[in-house]
C-alpha cells in the first residue's frame, strides 16, 4: 500500500468534548467583597440630631453648658435609638430593592447634622442667657457654654460603645447581661409599684444611706434646753434623732431676734422631733411625739405646727423660723423622720412612708388637743410641708372640707404634682384661672401664691377669707410642682396657657423632650434665687401671716420680721 493511500483512508480525529469539572474543595475560593456597614445609622443620626436640637430649647431653670450637654445628650441617644428601631422595620424593603445610601447622601446628612448642631448651640446660648436674666442668675459665658455640644456627643458615643460592646460579646456573656438587666428592671418595677412591705430597692438604699444619717449638719450639738427633743430631759435620745432631726431641734432663732421681730419679750420655742432611731413604726413615733409635746408644755402654747419633712428628715428652716419670729417663740413645732433616702429617691420609693408620716402625726396631735379638759385653752393646730413634705402633709386631708373641720390652717410650699388634694383643687379651678395661679371657689378657703404675687394671694374677686385658711406657694418656674409622667405624651395646661412671670414665652412642649428637660430641672431647682424655682425662703413669712397671724397683726409687723430674719442667698 502506498503511503499516500494510507493517509487518505485514515480517520480524521474529532476535537475533544469539554467535560464539566468539579471544584476542588481543598483549593480556597476567592473571597467575596464584604459590604461595609456605616459607622453610624443614618436614620438614628438624623432623629437624634432633631431631638437634641429641641432639647436645647429653654425650660424652667437656666442651664450651664455641661448640664445642657447632659440634657441634650440623652435626647440625642434616645432619638438615635428610635431611629435605629425604625430602620429595623424598613430593612426588609431595602434588602429587596438593594438600595444603599450613596456617598453624596452621606455628605448631605453630614452637612445637615453639623448645621443643626451649630444652630442649636447658638440659639441655646441665647435662650439660656435670656432665662438667666429673667431669674436673676449669672448668665453663661461663651466659655461656660462650650462643653454643651461635646458633652452631648459624648453621651451618644458612650451609648454606642456600651451597646456595640455587649453585641460583640460571645453568646453566653450576652445572655448573662440580658438576664441581669431583666432582673434589675423587674426589681425596679416592683419597687416603684408601691406594694406595701415589698420594696427591694428601698431596703438596699436604706442600708447604703444609714451611715450618712449618723452625722450632723452645721456642727449641731446636743441641746441642754429641756424644751428640745434630744436634750437630757427628753424622752428620745440625741443619737436617735437622725441628721435632719438634730438640725431641726437646734436651728431656732436667737432670743434677741425673737424679741425684735415680734415686738415683745421672747418665749423659748418648743421643738419636738422623733427619729427612726426611736422607732421604725410611724404610729409609735407619733405617740412618742405627743408625749414629748405634753412633757414640754406644748399644749399650753397658742400655736402647734405639725411639720412633715422631706425624705432625709429635714424641714425648711426659713419657714420654721418665720413662724417662731412672728410669734416671739410662743409656739411648738413637732415633726418626725420617715426615711433615710435623699428627696429624689424618696419621691420615687417612699410614697407610702411619707403619707403615713403626715397622716399619723397629725391624727395623733389632733386627738391629743381634742382630749384636753373642757374649758381649757386649745392651741391652734396648723400643718406645714414643703416639697415631698407637702405631699405627706396633704395626705391627712382627703378633701378641703377635711382641712376646714380638722385643722386651723395649712401652708404647703412647692407641692409635687402627684399630691392628690392639690391635683383635685387645680383640676376644678374656677373657669378662666390659669393652672399656675388657680382660683378655687373664689378663694373662700384655698388661695395660691408664690414669687411676685405672694403678698397678694389669688382670689377673684377680692372676698372675705374666713378661718381656717389654706395657702399653696408655687412658682411658675418650680419643676417639682409641674413634673409629671404625662409630660411624655401630653401638653399640660401650664404650657398651653400664657406663661408665668418667671418662665420665658419661648418655652414649648415637645413629646419626650419636655419630660426630660423638667426632670433635669428638678436637680437644679434650688440653684436660683428665692422667689423662683424650688426656693421659697422668706415668702413663707407672708403666707404664715395669712394663715395664722398673731392677734392684731399688721403689714408693718410683717415688714419688721422680714428685716430681722436672716435668709442666706441660695445662689452662693
């Protein structure tokens, strides 16, 4: 066969058919490009900025740069949290569309946020300057105001670090943190619920503050005067009085001041106080107080003042001294301790104890006076309380008719908004009268004052004012009076009506924001001059002289007492 024939008859090879190949699992595949998450959530950033800017608006008490930063920072954090939660709701939509914010959108958000902070900072400084001038405090300087924005941003940063730090933990530590938070929330809820005999937070805090109660204030020493509780002749020991009680029994005006103020020879005042160290039971403390009143001859005095204290056992010194100065010391004041906690904590946790203290003490003194022999002179029994003490003192009287029938007068300064008697009176005030200056039944029994209107208590029209008389002192700028949980979601009347004389017209109500502003205002409520905020001081004298004046008392006599009474400046 010829070579050429072999070539012609040979089969032409077919091209190879490609076969599918399997990926070798041992060979690593190329990594997919991770989608970078933004450092901050855009929705949270915008909503946080909006709430933070609103928090820079004025409220009731002037703020420093640092305090303004705290107020603003919490609102920034709250807005950021709400914005993130809203973002979680719309995340399914963004996943389906695959849309993400572009670089241009982030630039726009950054510009809006920075501009918002700049405008809020400048306007906030102006508002605080105006408010300081209105209340007579030193205005902030630009240097004082500088910390406002950094502190606010710092609060947000701390929140983000804490939250992201918890999220970065392994599964079991995260669960432990969740359980701890849940337990704390449950215990706090039980403590705030006011269930009698069940208050774990209060039990822990009582032990924490017990040591502080053992001290003295202002160098007080045990009195030798037998007309003071805690003296060697007293039925209760000096050690049992507590810090507030030791101040109460030793802070009487000097005899020379009593004589100058009253215009007649001074009488040694009686001050009776029973502390928690004498008995943990409110009724037993009230019985001991009545025995102390009898021992000191208090039932022969023309006036007995039943005083309900604040949480730590303190009573307003200016109000106590004013009554004694006007009467030349011919009075008896009686009070007791019901808590070891500062007023802020006591307000949250001691509702039952403060009401028991106010009710049991008044009931015991009233019963003792009513049991005096027929024909014997009976003292006038008047009641007093300021702030939390006002809430407790009012608890003895479910209605104004109860005040009329059982007491000879009442003075209540800065009543908390939760005071049931006060709430009922303000709610049914006469048509046309504002919440800050209510008129009730034309002022026949109850009248309101405070600040510039203290010497002329509200009544419409001017009408006779028979005994017994009830006076409430409340400043339009007192956050203790106007704070309530309803501020979270509802605009109150005092922000729907014309503002008070010491509140800027630019103060507005904003959901969530106003609640937090007024909450923080309560912390600084006593950093302003008398006549504003939660400082009543010398105003109590004018109110006392409306409630229980000495016989033949005149406005000239009141002016003389004002000239004698030494009232320290609360802003110094």
